C-alpha cells in the first residue's frame, strides 16, 4: 500500500477547516510551505482562511508536539501527528504539560518520510519502528499494515558491538564537533525547561563554550533528562547543523529503559514516566 | 610510584554514612583512597554529580544507600535505583569502563560490609588504572 | 513399621534440578492430600511424595506413580507450589534410573518407536478419515490436530469424525496433519521422560513451522494444554468446544434435533477445566441442545473430580475400588442422567471402561460434547454407534 | 568573602595517633578564606568549646569547621556553640576524621592525606553555606483518635487523663469495636464486656473526650502540630441532645434489618441501638430499613417519643476540628470466605465464621449465649478450621496471629456449653504469648481432638443430609479423614477494614500489599507513620491480640503527647524550596515526594513546596531537570564544591 501524501494533505486541510470553523480549536499545528517543496515548515493555522497554506509531503518530518508547550495551558489545539509525534503528545500528557481534553490529535499513518537534508528515508532510524500514531482523534489516512517491521533498536547493533575505547573515540569525535547552538533542545518536544540546566551559573554544571568537557556534560545530562521520555522522533539529529547522530544515544538509553523498566516512552497516557516512578520489585541487577 | 586511585563516595546519612562510622568504631581497616560526601538520601544524587565527579578526576565513584525497603524516606532509594542505573548505562555507552561506577546498599549496621566494599572497589579501580577519559586536564 | 532413615539430600537436589524447584516452598499442611481425589481410595499420598522428595527419602517409589496430574491440589495449595512439576521431576529422576512400571513400558516404547502411544502404524495415522477429509495445506485457517487417541482408538475415531463434520459445517478452511507428526507428548512428559518429549515436540514443531501453521484446533485437552504451555508461543491453540460454542452463538451452527427430555450431565476434563480454565463453553453447548435437560454433578467445574486418565493413568492398571472413573460414573448416575458428556478422549476411554466393568453400559452413555452437537445437527457419521467399542 | 575558623581535634590519641593534627591545622591555614586554624586535645570539652566561642568573636568568624569525630556524634554540641556565639548554627561544618579516617587506618601518612582532602572539601563547601532559620509554629494541643475499638478507646482515655482534649471519631453508632462482640477473652477467659464496658462508659463521661459516633473523617489538611480535620456527622434522624434513651421507639418500630452487631444471625429494628451496653445508649434510624423512608408512611417512633427527639429532616453535617496529632486505630474485618467454595460458607447453614461464633457464646447475643445451630439444635460434633485464607498465597500470605488462640477458646467454650466433640484442624499451633502455651495444654487436657492437617473441604454428608463432613489428611498418620460434624467454624484471615484505603489516602499513610498501615520503622518506630504526627495502633497495623493492641494504644498516646505537650514546635530547616524563575512545571517533584510536600500552583504555573511537610531528603532537587529546586544545606553548588575540594588532592 503506497502512501498518498496528497490524500493526507487533503484530509488534513478538511479536518483543520472543520475544527477552526466550528471553533473547537483555536489553532491547528500543521505544516506549511518553506522556501521550496522539499523544505516544508511548521505552520500554525488560526483562521479557516489559513488552511489553504497547509501542506503535507514526505519532508514534513518536524515533530509539532514541540509547539504544544508554547501556548498557555488550556488552549484548544489540534495537532497533526505522525507515529513518533503522537508518542510525544502522549508523553506530554503523562507529564501534565498538556491536557488530553484540550487536544484534537490528527493522526497521520505514514512511512517513507525523508530527511530533508539527505533525502534518505528515516523509517529504520528515527520513527520508533512505528508507522501508525498511538493516539489520535481523527485518522487522516488508512492505518499502515504489512510494512516490514523492524525493531527501532536495530541500528544500534554496530555501536553496541564497538569496544569501549572505540565508542569513547566515536562520541568524543561526534560530541567534540558540537557548536553549542542548542538546536537539538529547541527541536525536542520534551526539552521544555526554561532555563535549561546548562544555562545556569549557580551551580555551573559545565562550560558554556564549545569545548569537549562542557559538551560532554551538556549532552550526557541531557540524555539522562530524556531517559524514558525520548520518543525517537529524531528531530534533534535532523536539527543539528553539524549532523551529530544524537538519536543513537537517545535510542540506546530508551532501549535500556525499556529493558529495565518494561515501559517505552509515550505509549499510553496512563503510564507514569519511568524515572519518576519505581517498582518495589525492580531488580538490583539493573545496577550491575 | 604506584597508582593511588581517587575514589569519591557519596553516602546517605541514615544507612551508609552511619555504616561507615560503624566501620570506624569497630576499627576495621580499609584503604584511604575513598573520600565520602554525605547527603541525606541516595535519591539526592543528581546524575550530573556523577559526570562531574569523573570530570574532576575521580577514578571511581561509589554510591551507598539504604537497602531497598529500608529507606529513611520510605521510597527515596527506589527512585535512586532507577536513576543511577540509567546513569550507569549512559556512562557505559559513552565508553567508560563499567567498573568505575558502583552503587551498593549498605545499612547502618553493616560496618563490615562497608569496609569490604571499599576494599574491593579500591582494588578494582587500582586494576583499571587512572581514569583519563572524563578528567579535565588542568 | 518403624525404621531409621537418613535424609539423602543429593536426591532432593536432583529433583529440584529436574524442575521440582517448588519442593522448597511446601510447608506440609496437608491441603493437597486432603484435596487429592486419590487419598480416600488408594495409598497414594501426594503430600508424602513431596515430603519424601524434600528429604530424598527411600521409599518414594511407592508413591510416585499415583498422581493423575488433575491439578486440584495445585489450585488449592496455600503456598503456590506447582505440585505437578514436582511429580514430573521425581518421575524424571527415578525413571531415568530405570524405575518405570511394567504397564508404562509399552506406552513409552510405542512412543519411542512409533511416535504414538497406541502401537499404531505411523503411516496409517489418518486412516480414520478414509480420505474424506483434507490434509493441512498452507493458507488454511486451522490445523485440526488429531490426537493419537482419536486416530487409533476405535471408539475415539468417532470423535475425530464428528469433529471433522462439524468443522465442515462451520465453513472453516481446515486440514488435519500429515502422518509426519507424532504424539504431542503431554502424558509422556508427565510420566517423566523429558528427553523423549523434547524429541516428539521438536518433530511436531518442525512440521508446524514448515507448514506455516498459526492456528490449531484440538479435541484433546491434553494436546491443548501442552501446546499452549510447553510448545512456545508461536501459534494460537483452541479447544474445539470453545469454537463450537462461539459458532452456535453466531448462528453458524443451529441445533435441530429434539432429544426429547434426555438428561445429560457434564464431566469437566481436568486438562480442559483446571489446566486450561475452559468451563463454560461445553455447558453452553449442552444447554442449547433442544430437549436436553442439563444437570450438574455435585463436584463440577473448578471442583470437578478426575477420571484418573491423566499423567499416564490411562495406561496404568488399577485394581477395582481404586478407580476414580468408577466413582465418577456412580456420581453421574446419581443425578439421574443417562448421558455423561465430556470433552476429552481420555475421559471417554476411562468412563467407557468403567461402564463396562460396572456393567452399567446399558444405563448410561458416554458421549463427547462434539458428538452430541453433531447428532443435534442431524448429521450421522457413517458408522453404527453400537459396535464401536469392540477393539 | 567569608571568614572561616578551622578547629582540629586530637580526640586524645584517637585522632592524633594516625593523623598529624598540627600539620592539618597548618594546612587549613593555607586554604581560601580560612582566617584562623587551631588544633586542640579535646574540642568537645568545655575549654575546647570556649576556644571556639572565643575565636568566633575575636576573629569575627562567619563559618566554623570542626575537624573531629562524626557529625552524628557532636554536630549538635558544636551547633549550640555557634548559636550561643550569635552565629547561625547551620554555618557549622564537621569534618569526620575519626570514624572515617583515623580509626580505619594505621598509616599516619595516608591518614593525614585523606584528612587534608576532606578538610579541603569542607572549606569549599563552607564558603557556600547559608544561614538557615527554622520556622517555629504554634501547636494545636488537641488530639484526634480515629476508631472507637479497644485501641481507640484506650488511646483516648490515656490522653484525656493527661489533661489533653481528645476527639474520638467512630463511624458506627456505638464505640466498643470487635471486642464488644466477644464473650470471653483468651487465655484468661475473663469476660470481655466486664473489662470493656467500664472503659466505654469512661469515654462517654470524660470531660476531655468529645465522642463523635456515626462520624467519619472527610478531609485532612495541614501537617504535624497543625491539622485541620473535617468530620462528617452522618444523619442519625434522632436528636441526641433531646433523646433520654428511654428506647420506647425501638419497641414500636416495625422496620427490620439484619443486625451487623450479631453478624447477621438475627434481625434488629430500623431504629435501634446495636446492643444493650452500647455507648452512647441512644438510638439511630437506619434509613434503608425504615418504613417511613421506604414507603413515606409510619412515623411510629415519632409518635411514641415524648422528648420529640425524632427528626426525619436531619442531614449530614460537617465540622472542622484543629488538632496537633492523630491516632489511627481503625481495626479489622474478617475475610469474606464465600470465595473459598471448598468450605461452603454461605452455602451450608452449619458453616460459621469466627465472629458469628463469638456472638453465639455471648449472653447478649442472638441465642442468649446458648450454642445452637441455625435450626435451633445443639451440635454434637464441631470442627474448627484454622488458617482459612491466612498463610495462603492465593489469598492472604500473613498469619492472622490470633486464630490459634481464639480457636482454643472456642473449643473450651464449646466443651463448657455443649456436650459436643470438638476437633481442631490446624497446620501449626502458634501459642507464643504470656500464658498461651499453658492455655493450649489446658485445652488439650479438655479432650479436644487436634488434627494436624489443613481442612481441605466441607461437604454435605451423603448419609445424613442435615450433617456436614470435613475432609482432610491427618498428616501425622497420613490417613485421609472424613469427619461427620454438625458445625464447622472457619477462622478466616484478618484483613484491614474495607475503607482502610480511604483512611490511608486521607492521612497519606503507606499500606502494605493487603492494606495494613505501614509503620515508619518495623522495630524502632512501630507506631509512627511516614506522615509526621500521625500514629497507628491496633490491628489496622497488623493482626494482634488485645494485650498487644492496648500496649500499642498506650504507646501511640505517648507518641501523640510528645507533640501536643509543646506549645510550639520547630520545623525542619533543611527543607527544599522552588526557585519559581527556573521551574519548568514538569511536576516531577510532585510525582516523587513521599510526603506530598510539593504541589503545583496552577495560577502561577509553577511548583511550590509546603515546607511543613518537607523532610529534606533532596529527592525533588535531583529529579528537577532545570535545577529549580534548592535542597537547603545540600544545594547543588555546595555538593559540587565539596566534591571539587575532595578530589583536588
């Protein structure tokens, strides 16, 4: 079954118009045209007349859940959400950042989305292995079935197989290139802290200039802050101007969390984030 | 000169710190490489404390808390168990030897165990050699 | 009979290693032995078996073959001991040392040589079908797993045929296994031969994989239980009674024949009831048959009595007065029923045997729920009912 | 810039033997902000303390570091020195160079080096310390006791006798609890009513006790010393201020309902007192059974009441009381054994549970104390089945602790009141208690038959349809027993009250897997809970007998008294606070706190912390991603600075 992006775009427009006209929501988070076809941008439709500007194509990778926390609580919002994006919505609901009843989730079942920089399909890397949204009110296309199922963690194999020196060298090289522009946290739907810990002076958790120790402190701590919360949308890595594959580290932590705590991020609104939760019978083996 | 590791201990006030005192009261001998920071509960430990400790040149970090179920604050160490487990995984995926970071539950009555763990951990770190990856050279 | 014994903990260790880990949990309260249907009528004592196992005491041989794995004790045990695992482990340890009763040697021998417990020719496994029914081919909805007993035991081939007819009437695409398969191995595992069980299982699994089988129907609750618990989770297993009840509810099967006031009671097979927790489906079927008066025995559902056929009991000789099936027949007749319905070929064999030795075969009939349903659909399998018992 | 004084203690030779103390003091003097560094033989001695006090003044010190034994030993001592010298006590730092240095090494070089590192860390941390002030609050002097069974009664009386005012809340219309249902108590066999009713009456008469029957706690606000408790007074439809307890109404009432008091064995009226010695001895109307409420007609009680006390218009009312401490003593229920179909409770009339049998023995009970079956006949054979639902993984794993002993009591009373044969089916006899083993022996000698094997099944007898049979294995002989009896008594698991979960939620108590309230520490704080100022007593904590319950009640009263005896109390100073400018509203703190101290302020969109509830563990600070939470005295920068100092050398 091939995905019809035109159909999704059409459905998205129809639903957005209905929702705005009925006043059910005050804004629709969707995609609009960027400087060319291949560079769509997040777009907020606030009036029925805005709806014509909405687009949807295989380059609409941005995770719009990022914008949910930018509006005052209780704002009625409709959001276009692909599989991983919908998990971000679920995770934000778990964290009480948004209320389920304030949202209309326009679910987009899709695969074959492409990295706008490389044109490469992102399915096996940063979709959490999912094609269908885990939460939606309206589905903008048919559920995807029969796509080859790959574990979201398959891409990790090569890195897990490295010995520790190689891995250290790899991350030194990658994180060493960081220019501390913070695009990763800007793009991340879960990074809603303001200020971020790294921006603080008391205590100063790490150097703010782009050199290795500060970079390491920033990224490792951020990996911890996102542990059990990262939903593998890959936005951090696509946003990175120097193409650091941050998604690999996030994925590894997500995999460990899933193995240790038996819960993946953003799958069910009834879950409690794993690092602010515990089970009395958690095993001490996880510390070994 | 032989390598003398620097080991940072972070101990909860109610169990491990008291257990460490008991080791002293009963005059148990253990290597002096460990320097203990006292916090009220193992759950106070921010993951960044651990990252920072290694940047400051610790060759090993040992965290001690109450046994699960015995936490003075009821559930603090149960959260700590999860949070520190993730910290450990992050260190390992970054490329650090797993043996440099360790979490142990040591109760106020286990002076013996405190001494034993410190002896064992110090030996282990000695074998691993100096930690150079995270350490910020002065 | 007082004598000095020394605990032999190596033996106890061996039992635990063979899967009887639960030995450690038992606190000898006697709930199992007080619950066990055998305690009142034989010298078998399940608590003592566990006790002897805990201490590795000599004399355990006297107790090890009495259990029919009915699971009644396991359900009641306040310590959550998986007692059947202990029994299996003890048998495994001791039968490894050659202590297998005479009657079970033929059973194990046949399984080893021919892959079925009835000394049947493996090539003739599907003879009962007389080429009337299809062999499974990839793409079909269900594999109808024909138990060795319904393939080879003449009485039970009627059950196989009834089941086949019902499957046809329900309009599903189904096939029976090719003769490449062998016994599911359930009873053999309970008798303690873990090694041979693994061999049988591997051969069946190879067949399932090769054919891409994902859904299996059984008529024997023993196959059902072992497929769902011991064979892994790659396929879905269901007992035919559950499907029949569902199809009746959906209107796919509509009983027609009026039985004219026939009084029927139902015996829960241990492996369908306590082992697999299917209690309602067979009852729903019986209650929906026109002209059938359904009555319960006092011991029913979770508390059902065992027929004695499980755990190798079907192949073990028991003296008169030590047969649970006899007691069950008496209980069934006490309800005024003239048909004792059940849903397991082992139970059928045990009960038919008892009705003959008790000389009541004229007063009460043993029928599978499947057979009764087929009769009410006014389909007869082309064989007179009367002489089927002759072997 | 701070001015730090460092004081190195020799502790005789305890420290000085393996740490070069004068070298340490010289080293201290080189550290930043240290203006004075001294060593002295015994720093905790009076001259030692005076030296510190003197130097604080002389050198205008604003931080003091004492390098000596463990802070767990003398932190308080030296804090007082600071306070007396006008310095905030939280500006003290102790460096533990005895327990964690000098006593654990023989090597003076190693010892000295480690001491230096520790001291270096302490200096860095000390520079960042902030003065903290404990908030002092007024303490409400009254106490709330929840539950009017023997535990609650005892605790209320103990407290009231010290002059404290007590509110005793009971959800039923009388106090007394389960103990009032019993006839005799083991092992002494003294009459339950004889020892309990005087206490019940004292509660009613006591000027310091406000008895609130037919009441429930509906809301709890505040914290230790300052609880605001809202109590719901359920409508009784009888004005107790008018009622003179003539009980004429109960005679005339046509409405009927099963008597909870008599465990459903008989009926009672719709307007009723549960039993003759009930306290208060004033009736209430059971709305569900009342003819007027059901059919709109009747009002017979109203007609006969000369006091005009009947009030069909009465509504539930709410009052709020202020108390300083709370004792929860909500007691227990018996497990509903109908689920255990093998024992036939609810199916066979001859099967009873333990509380029903208590009522059969009671002279005020449904049979006037005669042991008769539901059909009025006297039983000829009786089986008592132990551990029904207790010690059972499928139901309740705990031992219910009192069943062995009350079963012995039952056996004795059966023997006394009937000519029946009595059998006990048991797994283990547990008779650990003063006089208990002796009681067990006495019952054996009364010719009660003990069968060591758990009762497996109760069924109708095939031969005699009005009798029962008990099936079990006598594990001693290995024989299967099928025993014909007329009466079976089940000893069901003792479990928390059905509404214990609501109580736990109201008072923020932790519960175990079955709902028993958790004590703060199983050995050293058995009556305290994780909620400061809330104590527990009796079976709501775990099954126990009357002596233990009373002992706990007295203990809980004493614990409560330690709080309300003071006019004022100091709150923990080392609490956490939220810096609202950094809070990202993730509410992690709210999710994790074991004490419910953080809460989300919707209006401001940030978390805040109720410092009165905070115990200072610091968990919230470590789960706060933007470090907006400051764990006072263990702030991020203080800990990091200490680490930096420790790892520098």
